[in-house]
């Protein structure tokens, strides 16, 4: 049963009115969960078994396992919060709690290996309001809010610690399997590159330096590799457009490719070469395959499915078919389960939910 716990900390963050909305959301989510139809598997999705929907309503994204596979932490826009905040929940969808500040916008939450703390990026120090969405009148773009800084906190939201202090964008962080390092994306040197820092925010080292966007990094489960998404302009016109948009605080993810490198930043290897928008990569626990989201099957570029590929670029396999958007995949540490987000079974426009399935090897 889905439960949004209204503990004292949550009530204090939301206030009386917000807590009232949270109670209404609790009742609505319980009813939606009870009324949810059984998830009928698409026969083409042979890798997914026992598919379950974990959230019901709102925009829920980037749900990532802890080291034990028993909990997830994700970002959500749902009543009463009108801007992405961080929530953990059990892997069965229960015990959903607000653990970020309730101010600004958060993204990219990730557990530390001990399960006692988690990481997230937030703009709450930048006036506390929800930052405005980017102008998409000239096409789809991602916002690079300069107010994003990276924080760690106890799993109940307490003991909040600021790990980065930089005038530009710091976000897209993930923790190494030994808990000693954090890989993240930053604009601190004028371009969007990958950096790694110690778990307390010290000893920052740059890992990439090629002009263009490098982001969305994750360590492999064995800690030997980092997988990332990149868009490196190849012509002067493309570089000029990238820098012009970056000056406006956005990037256009029209063409992104998947790369893998060693955890020290050496040995950068391109995995995909299809010119599509490939993003949200995560390595299988075998460290030989990468799962990612892509629109490579759709000439219009509007729909996204999950794909699996070997790190040498061979063996491309489409995994999902039954929706117009599927992304943010992550394998559990033992490789037996896959969590991802998508809009299949959505009952409202722009609704995105968290789904989990057993993985058929």
C-alpha cells in the first residue's frame, strides 16, 4: 500500500496548508493504486517480467536504487509541491517521504553506500522559489540553472551539508561504490564537463575537457568505470550555437552519444554512433553492457525507448515498446531488477511514473 508519511519534519516543511494537500494526495494515491489495472506485458519486452507501477500521478523521475535494492530515491512534482523535490520510498512504492527542503528545485538524488545519507542537487539557496522553465518557443532545451549546488543529507533530510560552492551549475551527481567519491557535472570552468570530488566536497578534479556537453555520469557497480552522455560540436557553427545557448542558460539535447571511461577519467570510449538523442546511461553490473534511453527508432524524435548495448558498440537491443517515453533506467546491484520512468498508463497529460520489473537475462 502506498503511504505518504506525514511525519513532523514533513509537516514543518509544508506548513498547515501543504500538509492538508499532502493528506489529500495520500488518499488520491491510495485510490489510484487500488484502481490500477494489472500491467499487461508487451510480448516484445522479453527482458521485463513482473512489471509494477510504483507511483500514481504527478511527474516522477530519476528513481535510483540504494545498495541493498530495498529503497529508491527519486524527484517528483506532485501536490502540494509545485517544483521537483526529493523523495525516498521503499522498492514496493510505499513509505514516500519528502526529504529535501521543499524550496527551489532538486534533481539527481543518489544514496551513499551505507544507506544513511543521500546526495542531491538543489537551487533552494537561490531565493528559494521554483526557477522558471526555459523558453522552448525555438525548440526543446534543457535548463542549466546556475543556482544548482550539490548537497548531502541524512535519509530523513536532516544534517544538510553543502558540498559545492560555485557561481555556475553543479548537478548530476552520483556516488562511487566505496562511498569515497562523487562524480558530477559543472560549469565552473566555462564549459559543461565532468568532475570528481571527495565525498565531503574537497579535492575537486576535472575529468573531461573537450568543448561541448559532458553529463549524466554514473559509476559502474564495481567502481572501475564511469558512463556518461555527451554532445561535442563538430563544426564551428555547431560550437557557436552551443556556446550561444549556454550563455542563455540552456543546452539543446538534439544529438547526444553515450561514452564510457575509466573512473580516473582516462580511456574515454564512444559507445553509440547514431546521431540520435541518447541519454540516461547506466552500466549493467557485468560492466560489459550499458542501458540507456534513445529516440533512435523515431524519425520525428518525439518518442523514447530503452536500449541495451555492449560497451564496444555492438549488440544493440531495443527493450521497451509500449509507451512514448521511457527513460532513467537503473539496474539493482545484483542485476535482478530494473527501475525506470515512463508515461505508460498515465491518466493525465505530462504524467510520468516510476516502474520496476524483474530483469530476464
